[in-house]
């Protein structure tokens, strides 16, 4: 029996395991439910791999770690989702049809977690392959970033089990920077003496236009959430807006940071202050080239034909591992669509195929290491 045949024989178990994970709703801000989904996944992994994970808790958040030998392959994923508790009860379409699974978090990325575990199990859980699952990826990995970077630094390569892009692998992800631009003016009565005030709202609008103009082509700079003022009859004394910026290269990210942190007020007596900066470095395409070539060779050996590769604007923990210089390939998870949207789904028939691709790629990387 081939590797693909073996995994295909487990399609039903994989589909059920993915739905079982999704039935444990696990939004990033719900620590008890994150603990529940982590324990469920630990039990599943222990059964499949024959060894228990390290249970890591930081700031009350759980993570699971099956440690690989130094220089081995690290599979990377997360168990938190963007969906609040109660979403499952009002999900707009059936959880399962003949060909698809649809549930909160199934595409991003609980099906990918299941595929990774079954890929390792199909290889008899080789010591050279490990798996790290965290629970704060959807909020930018503020707690587990040091752990991710530490475990990745011990590995020779990282394979990220995030969802694919229409079946394509992800070789590049934009770096993310987030800022808050704060404006201070002076309050005054809007009817009696507006001329004595310094309108923070108007200054905020000027600054937002300036910041938006920093975007050029692939570098996107987007003012988002904004607020100003206190009452309807008062010249606003304070205001602020948030900025989401995405860059393909470190150079773009650093250039933007230099520009945005030197903003100055356009109105006399107004003051401008900028907080924030880069939170995820770009995952640049060049670092993934050797892994992409290996993945395409693995796909050919499995009879899958050519496999696509794309760069995307969304970030993942792959940005962090690539950012410290570890070869990283992303998008090895489920095939489906509509991440973060009601009705997200995965293709059932692709579950064993993607698991086989991961397993074949892990085999190649471990042999190459030797």
C-alpha cells in the first residue's frame, strides 16, 4: 500500500476529526475553550503518534509541542479561530455534505492540523519531524512569538499548515505593521468661540490623507479605525486613527516606518504622536524557493502534477519563522475557500492528498538532511 493509499483509507477518520475540532469553538480570547481544544488535540495526537506532546502554558494560554530532533522539520499551526462562541449554532450551511466540510475554523485551520497529525502518523511519527500548535495566531501571536522563534531556530525547515490558496502553496506573505496616530488639539465651544480651539478632527483628517499617500503599489498603507471629539458642541481636543500597513520586503517596511514616525502637525498648536511599528516581518519568496522545488517534486512523485505557488497579503506565523532565517513554506493545509467568512469550507477528497504531500515532503527533507 502506498503512502497515499494509506492516507486515503483514513479519509473518513480525518473528516470526523476535523469536525470534532470545529465543534469545540475556540476564539482567541476564550482561555477555557482554548484549553479544551488543546486537550482534545493532545489526545488525538497522542493516539495517532504514540507519544504525548509537551503542554506549554504562557499567560494562561496553552500550546502543544511534539519536539523534533535538532535540524529536523517543524510543522506549525494554531488552534484559535476568529469565530465567537455561538457561531456554530447559527452556521448558515450544513456542516457536512458528500464532498465538503463547513464549520467555523475548518479552513483556517483545524483541517490543516488534522492533516499534519495524520501525515506524521503515516510516517510512524519520525523523531526528525515535530509539530507546534499555538493559540494566539489570529491576534498576531503576541504571547507565543518567542516560543515560535525559539523552536523554529532549532529546525532545518518549517512547514506551515495554514490553508492553501485555491490549492496553491504560499511562498510569500507581506509583512505587517500597525500604528496608532494620535492628535492633540485644544477644546473650545463650537458655537461661542470655535476660533479659540484647535480642531483635532480636522488635523486627524489631514494626517490620514498623508499616511494613505505613503502606499505605493504592493506597499499598502490603510487608515482604518478612527475616533475624535467628546461632544457634538465641542471643538475636538483629541483624536486618533489606526493604520494597517503591508509590505513585501523588509526594505519597504523599514522605509515606511521611517516616514510614518516623523509625521508633524499641519496646524499651529496641534501635536501629533505615532505609536507602533512592524509586528510581523515579510516572508519573502526567495527563502522558500528550495522548499517549493522539493514540494513540487513530492507532488509529482504522488501523481498530483504541478502545484501552484502564490504570494499573499495576509500574514501567518510563517512570517516569524522566515523572519529569523529558517526556510519556510506555507499553505500546506486544507484545500477549500472563504477563510474568516461564514460558509468557509474544505474539500474532503483533498484531506488525504494534502496529508500525503506533507508526509512526502517531510521524508524528502529528512533524507536531504542526512
